C-alpha cells in the first residue's frame, strides 16, 4: 500500500544543541556517537524536493547537489525531516572541516561529501519531535537501511562513555556526543545531549588582521574574538581572544584577502583590551565583525588568549553575533547525570542572545546609515509580518551588493507608504522632496524632455525605504551613456500549465544559446513567477540595435522549441508556453533590480543565484530573512561587470 504523501508538519526547525562537559556522562540511559566536524544540516524532503537548511537558515542544496539528489531518491516523494552533519572525510574516515571547504572550492582529489544522519524528526507528515530518541533511532535505521553511499546512518554505542571518549581521542576524532535515549527533540540547547571534545575547536569572529609594514597585501595573522553571553552583540562586548597565524595555504590567503577587502572598517570592533595592539614593524587593519572562523587551539591562557591556534576554515552557516565561548565546566554528578541546575543556567545564558536578537523594535524612530526611519514598527508585509524598520535594515545589508546595479541608472520605484493594506503605486519621476538622489533630464523620441532620478549611494536606497519604497526598477543604460545600453534582460514569464521544471529548463536553454555566442549570462529569481537572465555588455551600440539583438536571441529559442516558447505578449498565446520577454531591452523600459524586494504579500526578493542553484531555488522562495543570510555569503555574481560582451 502506497504511503500517504502528506506535507511536513513544519518548514523550519532549529537544531537541537548539546551542552559541553569535560567528561562524558555514564549510565544505562546514555548512548554515544562520534562528534563530527562539518555543516550541521536539517534536511527537509517533500514531493521530491530537498531543502538542506544550515543553522542560520541557508539552503545548501546547491552546494551539495549529489546529497540532495540522493535524499530525493530516498524519499520517493514522501515527506521527511532529518537531522545530521554534512562532512568530508580523510583517508582514515575522520571528518575534516578543511576538506569540506576544499570540496566547496572544487579542489581535485577531495572525497565526495557525506550526509551523516543521526535523527529523524518528521515522517509522512507526522511530527516525531515528541517521540523518544530510542524510537526515532529505530525508525531512522529502517529508513536508511539501503540508502545511497553518500547518506550514512550514524552508528552509536550503548554505555561505556569513558571508553568511547578514549577511543575517539586515540583515533583522531574531534570528540563524542552523549545522548539520553529517553529524550525528546526540543530544538534547543539541552542537557539531554552532551558533547565532550578531544581537541579544542571553536568558532570565533574575525575582527581584523595583521599586516607587516613591508607587505602591501599579504597578512601574517588574523585577530579573533567572541561575544559575551550576557549581552546583545555589540562592539562593547566583542571580547578579544588573540591572534591566529597558521593554517593559511596560498590559495586560501588570496581568498581571505579578497573577503577582507570588502569588510574593512575604520574602527576597532573589540572591547578595550591591553593586549590588543600592533607590534613594531606591523599594522592592524580592522574589519567589520561579520566573518566567522573555525579555529583549533591547544589552550586558552588565564588572560583569555588562544595558544597554538590554527585556522580551519570560514563558517558561512553561522552568524557572527551568535558566537560565544563554550562552557566546558558543566559538572557530571554521581551516577552519570548532568547537574541540570547549573546546566540550565548555562543554556539560559547561551540562548540569551537569540531572545534579544528577536526582540521587536520599540522606538518611534531609528537611524540606519545616517537616515532616520520613522514608524519603524509599521507593517509593510503580511506573511510573515515584516516592518518598515526591517525593510530598511535589509537594504542596508544588501546595499553594497545592490548599488553596482543601481548606481548611475535611472530608477523607478514601487511604494506602499501606508503598508500592505494601503495604496501601492509606481513612481518614476522625482517629487519635490527628493533626498540623497540625483535628477536627470532625458529627451524622448519626440524631443520632449522628462525628468527622472537615479541613486549613487546606499544612503539613497535607505532613504527610499524610509519613504515606503519596496521595489527598485532600473534602466538598461547609465545616465552617462543614456543612448548606449549595457544590461540585457530576458524575463521568463510562465503561462498557465507551465511547470517549474519547464521554467528552469527554459532559462538553461537560453544560457546554452548565449554560451554559443560567447556571452556570459547570469540568472536571478524574479521574486514572483519566473526567472530573469541578465547579460552585461559594453555600451557600444544604440537602442534599436540592442533591442533587435535581444529579440533575435529569443527568436532562436522559439524556433528551436516552438511548442515551449513564445515571443507573443498576448496572454492567450502563452497557454502551456513560456513568454520570453525581451521588451525590457528598449528605451525607457525597466527591470526589477537585483536584490530588490517585491511588493507582494510576503517579502520575496529578486535574488542573484548561481546557475547551479537554479535546480533547487524557486522564483519566489527567497524571502527577506533568507536574503539577509545570502548577502553575507560568497557573491554568485562576482565579477559581473568584468564579463561584458558585445552585440555588434
């Protein structure tokens, strides 16, 4: 009898986290697993689709497509939610975070990643989080009995905690995790799970780097720290933890120097510390505290500084403001029980940051990037409720990525100043109270002059958010060469009956044609129904030539597959077909800017993605919350304007 294909009972789930102890708990009710060194992943499977959720909500399915494919094959359309760790292993079978990062860098010779699954928290629409771990393990084992090689059901040992720990240390493992068999899945830090480390490995925030006076680019060490558990993350409580000067091969140095160059700061982000100063012959370059490093070290001195510290990799799956020092002194009572009273105090302190981070804005106005945002609590989206302050904060974070596409281009905006229940309107001409923007007059084909505006700063973007702007739309040319377009856009608009698979195939079909023309193309979600494919050009031809070229490209696609694609704008001609909208490549036409929110019920974003990600990201499933994480990740469109082509 076929299983019912009910949806998962929840779509998000924070991972259950262990407390840390110096010795393992003992007793009949405990099991022991190896502690792994990789990415913690909650895997959601539903209708053949797979979402690999990191601790900070990113979807890593595009980074690990083989694992996602295996999970899809395993689930056979059933809904399932797993908890586990994505790892890469060395020749001895030991997980190594450095190897995992090498895989992401496409280094040859690195073994394929494995998803080591240790919990099953939903199956066939049934929430299993309140089931005992013993039952969840039983169901998990049966489910993964004949799974693909890159899906591994984590083994465990009953009893003998000290012996397990000694064996882990002798064989080079990071440590062990002890779990109570009678525990439920709380999705929080709990004394029911206890980790005991063989080696000191901890995440730290990178707040600066040290460069010798004699070097113009290379760094000798990075400066790291962590936040106090008792305060909201701020520069007043980022605690200096020392320098890390090893673990940087040449290729990694180049990568880090590039990351550092986009995050420099004029101010030190650490709380005052007498040990935090440059030595003779060197200079300290401060960074914004956004990058998280995984560091292995021998010990911490009485002054709180790392000794014999080595860099293991960057953690894009963890947010900097969550990084606190782990407590390694949770007492174990006689009989192997955890001192729950003291453990509770530790877990309360560890969760304090999360509760404060989620506190709503309570002020009547806030200042973001020098712009006063009035009524920051005003709702701008319905589901989930998203405020004006949150919209402005998103544009501050996304602004540096967004600005190269807005800067110097005539901009039109979509505003909803009264929120989602009020009027939403399109505005393309400047009003009387234009702030932090520039005015330009453009002659139409009839010779009439019309006034438009354009932006040249992140402050200008945030000023628009203050006035209720949700969407930003841009011209395909810059004001300095208004009659020479340089940004070609193809909008894939699905007609009724077109599947998501068809839509993705359409964008990829266009990419193949553009590849044959030696043109570099980029894809982004629309934040609505379709995908957008963009091509950068040198501004060397006029609008008629530009528009004709884009139509010819679309015509190639239509002629090759007339049953799939149409260039006819009439909706009745789109039944079962994809309309390739090339009309945005004409004088005065606009397209929604990369990183722009859309004025829908939900705060979806028109987000740049890589071509690999198109297989796992739908046009409308990147929301503001998820976009905030993505703008801190590596840029999938890096070098966009360095890859211009020619249409002449």
